[in-house]
C-alpha cells in the first residue's frame, strides 16, 4: 500500500474515532440538552433519551421531543425514533437545514395563545397539554419585535414519517397510520411558510372533536399535497387555502357533512348536514376544484336547508368537476324524505327528491374570486302532502280562495340559471277542503302551475299552460248543501310581471329575483305582480258568480257553460280591461221574485271598468228563448222570452260586504201564452176572471239603492174573461210605470201607471149587457206599492 495513502487512511480513521467518541458522548450528556435549551427557552425546547451519529452531520435519536411557542401558537412534536442530516456550515448564516429527515410514530400537538378579542373559554378544556408550557387563559405580555433583526430560515427536505401518528390541533384529535413525506420551508418572525413534494398514504383511524364527538373514522387518504409560500399571519383561516394544492383519493366514514357548506352557501344559502360514507377524488388547486374531482357520499343521515325550509332523510351527495368544462356539478338526492317549514311542520314526504346545482369551481372566496352559482334545479317525482293547508302560505291574501286541509300528492320541478327560470308544479287531491271567503267545499283538486322566464332581467314570467280543475265539488254555506259541480280554468296565454325592487349595482337576473324574494317572500311577490292572462274553461255551476257581489234585488245566476277571459292585474288587483265571457249551455237568472230559465243562447259578460282593491265592474246577462215565471210556480207564465240584465257594481268588495249595485232589467220581447196566469194576482172575491188569451210583454226597469225607474207593458188583442156571469172579449194594455222607490225594501212608486181595456165585446150565451166595442181606462195618478 502506498505510504501516503496508508497515512491518510490512518488519519481518517483516527478522526472518525475521535468524532464518534466526542460527538456521541456529547449527544448523550444532559449538559448538551441544557445548553441548547438556554438559547431561546421562551421560543423552543428539545430533549431526547439517547442519540448517536456514525458520520458527521447525520444524527439518530430515540425518545425525541420538542416544543415551542410563537406569538400566537404553542406546539409540541414527539417521536420515539428520528434521524436527520444537518448542514453545519449554514448555521452561522441563521439557516437550519435538515435533510433526509426520518421519524416514526409522530405525535404533533398545537393550541392557540389567547388574544384580545378572541374568546377560547368554550373550547379551552379540549386543547392539548404541552410539556413545559402553561395553558394560558389571559393574553400574554409580548415583548415588542426588534426591528432589523434577521430571521432564521428553517429548511427540512426529504422528510418521511411512518407508523402510527397522532395529531391534536386545538380541540380536534386525529389518529392515523401510514406514510407522510414532504419538504418544509419556514422563516421566523412571520416569514413565509411552504410545503412541497408532499405525499400522503395514510389510514385515518379516528377524528374526534371535543374529546367525545367522532367526526370521521376508518378513512383512507392517498395523494399529493403542496403549500405555496405564504405568510401565515397575513393569511389566516380560509385564506391559507388559496396556497394549497391537493390531489388525493379519499375513502372515509364521517358523521358531519358540514364541510360541504364551504361551497354550497353560494346556492341561495343552501346547507347540508348529516353522516355517511365519502369516497372519491379531490383535486384542489389554490382555492379552486380541478378537473377530475369526483366525490360520492352515501348518507344514511342527510339534512338540507334551503331558504326557510328543511328536508331530512337518507340519500346521497355527489360532487364532480368534468373534464370538458370548468364547472362544479353538485347533486343531492333523497331516497326517502320529509320536508318541513320553518316551524317544523311537515310539508310533504316521499321518495326521490333531487337537487342539482352547477357552479364555478371556486371553493374559497379569495382574491376577488367567489363561489358563483350557474344553475340550480329541483325535481320532486312524487310526494305525499299530509295537509294541503300547509300550502296556503303561497297564496296571496288578495286571492280569496283558500286551502283548509285534505291530503294530496305533489309533483314538480324547477330550474334557475343566471338569467332564466322555469318550473312545473302539479298538486292533486281526492279530498281537498277548500274555501272561497266564508264558503267551504270538498272537492277533487287538480292544479298545475307552469312558469317559464327566458329572461329575468325585467321580472317577466310566462305562466301559459297553468290550469286549475275542481271535480265533484260540494259547496255549502249555513249548512245548506248544493249539488256537486265541477270547474276547469286554463290559462291559454299568461304573462306576469313581478314588481322587483330596484337592483343594486352589479346585481341582475336570477340573483336579483332571489334577493327580492328573500326580502318580500314569494307570497308578497305574487300578490304584487302585474298580469295579462287569456283564460278559458268550463264550469257546471255559474252560481259562484253570486259570491262576488252582494245585492238587494235577489239577483242570482246559475247554470253551466264555457268560459273565456282576458284578465289584467295591476299590483295584485284586478285592473281595467279585465273581460270575462260565458257561453252558457244552461242559464238560470233570479231577480226579485221571478226566475228565467234558458236552455241555450244568450251569455254572461263581466268587465272591470275601473281597477283597484275595490273595482267598478259591469255584469251583463242575456237569456234567449227562456221561460219566465214566479219562483215556486209549477209552470212559467211567459215563454220565448228574451231578457237582458245589466248590473253595475261600484267599489265592489270581494268579501261580500258591499251592496252598491245598480241593476237594469230589460225584456225587449216576450210572449205570455196563457193570460189565465194573472188570475192569481186578482182578489179572491173579484168579479173578474180571465178565461183565455195571449199577450206580448215588454219591460225596461232600472233599480238603484234608493231609486227606481222604468216600465212594464203588457199588451193583448184577444183576451177573454168573465165578469160576474158575463163573458167578454177585449184588448188589454197594462202600462206600469216606476217613477221612484227603495228597491232594497221592495217599495216602488207606480204613479202614472195606466190600464186600458178596449174593444170590449160581449160573447157567450148570457148577453145581459148589449153594448159593443166600448173601452175603459184606469189611471193611477198617485200610488206606492210593496212588492210581495
């Protein structure tokens, strides 16, 4: 062997022996640990049970423990065995550089230090104990930072941890098994922190909150993690997520799904809770979810809150960012469910409710970026409604219909995008208990609401196709039952304009609609809407028209027919231009003590001539070819009568309290088939008895609250009658005039009325009176009558 090489080798071996003896001796002397811990005892302290080194800069240790504190945190790390290589040359430059750091069964603890304005009293008892550090309950007195002092750089590269680990952060404790590796760089005095080349392959045994609530157990996480350089003091809490990159496979049970609400709150305040199994991939980069993210959550307990309503049951949640578009697709499905209102009352229950939301990929609102919804959809295939009364809250008070109860079925769907809204809602019941003002009726209910708005910019929605059907309805009031009836109302064409509040700067479309609805609520929003509707339908009982107008003339309508209408609504009230027509198949009209029955022809027309809460309305009724007579008579005394009834209601009150109604009765032509009917108006001991004859009848009468005007004229050319024992033939003209009166009391002034008997001839066998072709006139110069 070369002498020089031999001497060199001997020197190296000697140095190694000296190094091993001196350094290993120093590592195992207590004085070494004491000297280190005197450097910054308020900042950090270290200890180990034993340590050794086989070559310079590389150290192995057992029973390693270190703890310390910054201005805001206290921490502790412990490992039964650890090793690392240190760069001694960089220490004079205030750089701690450790490489190839390896540890087993790591335990890490961290807790906050009290700060002014920060109250930890509710959770302090669950913070981890830290050796040699007192659990502070009041903010510590901190020395002012020395300006200009160079911070320390700490660089840990190629770190590896394996085995069973415990992490205790604040009141959250985690136990896990597996492999962790990363590079860590941190600068003291509030400098930047970063983690690179992080890899995780662990099995999370448990995640416990407050020493009692197990949030997650038996979880597997495998993937990569990275923290870009950031200053923790300037980026606390959620802000730190703007520097996090994560790509990991997750498979875990959890008893809290609240972590999803970090993102879901952007969807009209939607939140979920519950417990279940989470499986899939999370690809997250600097606050945004990335393509490839796909999580499926099977929830045996699932709750969802949206607006003022809550849904509970079991089901699933899915989160996915497809590869084609930078969108986050969220699905919440309830296999079985109950939906509740804000007071906890059941709205409906069933199976298969689906909620689908699409938004941007921003999870954390940072740097001007916020979670932003793109679309939101709900689908209810079928649900049971235990009490229809729960849906009364959606009907404006201005609408006089009400839901009192009964079970039913609900189906529906809705979709809301940034500028578009459409929905379909179908509610049906075989036993609906409904009302109109004080009237109640049982009915089969079938109602369908369709709303479509391709643009919400001006709050316009198309409700064409909406319909309302009642079948086998039995209306009752004051315990008086009516025969079953049906009604069908179809909105052939309908446009509603929602009176939205002025939009704040930068708010429009769906967001503007939702924000207004949250302030006004849906009921108020519908009540104040402006509408233009074209309506058609059928109804088997027109008597519902009588519920709108109270009147003193016993004026009533009944029958059935086809309906068509133009309905204008301004701020929830009927407006000028509203026009309803009914082509009756059968029409019955009552007025005073009389009744007209038409089997075909004629019609009913209702118009609003002045809109508002108490509108002015006209109601025109035409009866063609009708039979006319007194109510209760077996046979009508007038046939083939044409009747025109014109009603004008001023300041109409839909609660039925108004009686400001004018009524015009016009009979342009009528034929009295048998004049004998008038015998019932003659006194019992009258010497006159009508035997035969026909007559023409014309009438035009105007009735007001405190006035009456018009006439009734009866003309016959061939009446025969008996006067005492003598039969006569004559022409009769009765002209009854109304000059005044109080119709609501059935009192009338008939002054000026005349009865003319002309062309009188004696007929029959008895001719005790021989004169022929004589006449007589009866003139009532003054007279008042009470109609009975």
